[in-house]
């Protein structure tokens, strides 16, 4: 049973375990590779690396398959296939493309995004992303047809193809959805046969569960996108999907040269091994942040290791912290302060960061 979406006619060369130069070593013997994924492996296999860094998607790869299995099994909602890409934008674009492909048999093509959420800067995401940031959109028209934004649930057409939403507002700050509202959205999609896609690009593990949607009850997505921290810093993203969606994608219907790259897949697997401990740590560290800041800042909100609060002049505040060697990712005075430290941050470092933040307030 394969969990990696079969995106091409695979080369049946057996299980690959090593390579050197132009040769690949498998349990069926050695192969001289005159393809090298259209020249991607330009310096040959095993160049200054004890492990193969890249294999074409046309070759079966046990490491890629293992990464897919682990990610699908974490969802607990019958995800059956994984399509690997390189960035969050690509993963969201894959959700849009695969959702429309599956729903085309029912003559559905409308895609809805929640108003004010950022999903990337590809044309598909921009077309439904009205975040008030004009520089994302100016002079790029025309956008992709039949992509819409919604605020209230009843604004979603009942014959829509896909609704894409994050587990919380996470772009300029952090704000979770009302639990009843989010459940009603999920139920509305299910009742009207609309695919629900969850963009977990920023929230994977960070909220104290494998997936941010799992911090709610009764939410069952049909597709999930993950990226950013999913491979511990290696360039990897993924679109997970239920069986019916994966089965609708013909071989060659979508492709990514570096999606499923072995280096990135090892990053996913290594990160997964530490997952349970990191989730528990995120919850504990989050409680500590809340304890320190709750009476000292405006509009503190968050969960796990993703928190936001407001200050009068974010840029000045950022610069004050920077003088004390604490980095905050704030880029305009219209943003909230957002804290997303590494999940592995040591408590002493977190204590110092809180000390600096409180002092600079």
C-alpha cells in the first residue's frame, strides 16, 4: 500500500539503497542512470554525502513513502495520499488544483478563502487573498477565475468546489476561531459536498497537537497543506488528501522536481521522531509565556508556541529588543508582535527573551 501519490509511471528498479557517480545500487543490482531526473543530479550520486540527497519521483523511494505514511497517520481523519512540494504556496496551490480536479466531475469549480487570511503569493492564492495588503495584488491582474473570499458561512455557494482556511488567523498576529463557528463551517462543507482544505503551513505541531485543526472538535478536512517547520528547516511541503481525491489525479497530472527530495524527507522523518516531546514542550512553554505576559501586554492571545500581543509602535519595540539581542519578526507598524520561537528553545533562553520583552515594554 503506497501513500505517496503515484504522479508518474515508476521505474521498476527495486529498492534503492545507495549510489555513486552515475550508478544507483538497488536490491535488483546496479543501474547506470542516464536520466538523473533531467539532469538534477548534476554532480552524480553520493557527491560528498554519505546518503543520497536526491532521487527522481519516477523511482520508488522507501524514505519518501515513510514520510508520507507518518504524516497521513498523524491526521486521524483517513488521509490516504501525500503529494510533496517545496513551499507553503505550492502546497496550497496543490490543494486548489486537486480540489478542482476532483470536483470537476460534479461541475464544481468555485474556491473560497476566508477573508483576511494569507495563503501565499502564487496566482491561485492571490486571487482569493484580500488581506488589505495592496502590494500583494497591485498590477498582477487578471487573477484566477472563480476564486472568492467569504466572511460569513452563508456567503459560500452551496455548489462550491473547495473552501480553504487556516486553523487560526496567523499572518499579522494570532487569533483562533470560535469553536462553534469552525464546527459549523466544517458541517456546512460536509453537508453540501464541498471539500474542506486546511492550511497548516504555520501551525503544524506548534499549537500543541500534530495539526492545528485537532485543537478543535469535530473538524474533518479533506485536504491538508503543511510546510515551514514540517521538516525542521529543510525545504519541504506537502498536500495530504483523502483517497477519493488522490484517485482522481491521473499520473502526470501534477509534478514537482524537488518535491519528495530525500534530504527533505529525512527532515520530515527526523522531526516526526521528536514530535510528541515537542508538542508537550510547546504546551508548557506556552503556559510560561502566558504567565509572564498576561498582565503586561495588550490583547495577548495564543497557544503552544505561537503568541501575539499589541504595542503602540511595533517597529520601535522590535528595535529596542534587537539592541538586547532578541529578534522579533515585525516588519510594519500595522502588525501585532508575533512570537514563534523554535520548538526546541531552552527554558533559560525563553526566560531571557521574556525578560527583555517585559523590560522593553
